[in-house]
C-alpha cells in the first residue's frame, strides 16, 4: 500500500455561480471515473475526512496550487453526494462526487485573485490532495481507491479526471500536466524534478513506462530549463562585468572585496 501524498484533479462543476462574497460551491472529486493515473475514487473514500472536519478534529482548507504555506479558502461545508443526488450536474449524475462549499479570503491578494479567476472561468478545474489507506486493483488493472484522507483542495488549470468541474473539480499530476504547470504557473525546476521523481517512481512500481509522447514533452521541458539556466549564466556574467567596470580599485577596497568573496564562498551563499 502506497500511502504517500498525492493529488487528483478534475474539471470544475459549479453547483451555483460564485457570489461576490467569495463563496464557491463545487464538486472537487468525481467518483467512479478512471483518471490518467489509472485510478478511480469510490464513494465512501472521503467519509473519515468529512467526519473529522465536521467534528472540528481536522481543518480542511483550500490552498493555492497545493502550496501548504498559502491557504486561501475555508471549507464551510463538505459532503459526499451519491449517484443521482439532485445537486449533481447532469454530466456526473450517475457517478456522484465530493461537494465543497468554500469561502475564499478576499482580504488577501492571492485569495481575491484566485476567486476572480474562478468567476471568470480562467481556473476551470479543482484538485484534491490525498493519502490512500485502502485500495485494490481490478481485473482490468484499474486501481480502486476505497478509503483515504483528504488534506486539502485547490483550484487549478488542468486535471487528471476529465469529469470534474465548479458546482466544481479533481487533480492528479501527470507528467504532461506538470510540464504545463511549470511553464504557466512558474513552478521551479527543483519542484518539477521532485514531482516528476515521484511520478516516475510510481509508474515503475506499477511495472509501467512513460509513453513516447510524455517522454517527448519532458525532454522539451528539460531543454527549456537548460536554456533558461544558460540565459541566467550569461546574465550573471554581464552583471559581473558591469560591477567590475564600476568597482573601486584601491588596495584597501580590493582586500575588503576579497575577504567578502571568501566569506560568501565558505558560507555557500
């Protein structure tokens, strides 16, 4: 059983149009739909988390792009909607999903901007951060996620489950989505490397390889990172040249600069 933290994304299904007070009603995870990881979340998966949140034993917050240092919304209401519940959009009526009524913190810039992007349908999917406590693999090699823990939910650009939406949405980080997110959301190369390491490790443990299309995308992204690094090196060289052209040349100044350079070098700055 792999209980590592993972994310699952899907298109947004809004239950109601977001109001100006920062309230968004959404489906953040759809049940019974196979995502790009070859996994499907089953009805009942979130029951323990819903109970813990409702009993105030654990607070489930909305985050900015899964950044635990950037909470942007509170969870006012959370419940699991079974198939054919009257609140479900027609597209997922036969599946059910996790309903969340969230309130974005409009007193913060990031909260207000995210809420505005949702209203204008710039952000059109949601993603959940989960750990899995119980799963099983069926005869068609699909992994059913039976029981787990919900840590947070986030509004995102792309998702792994193509049925999520804003009532509400669900996310998994596929390699292709990571490439796009790195380019559009400004994810650092180190973060990209860490997430990709987890993705590749999961594939290998399942006895699977990356697709040729994914490898091509990743190689392209690697070249982008390499090109950006080379550009930064060239810029740093130009900055050094400009500094040198205006640097003092007295013996005392040269000695002080040499001492400072030594201190920075030994401190790994």
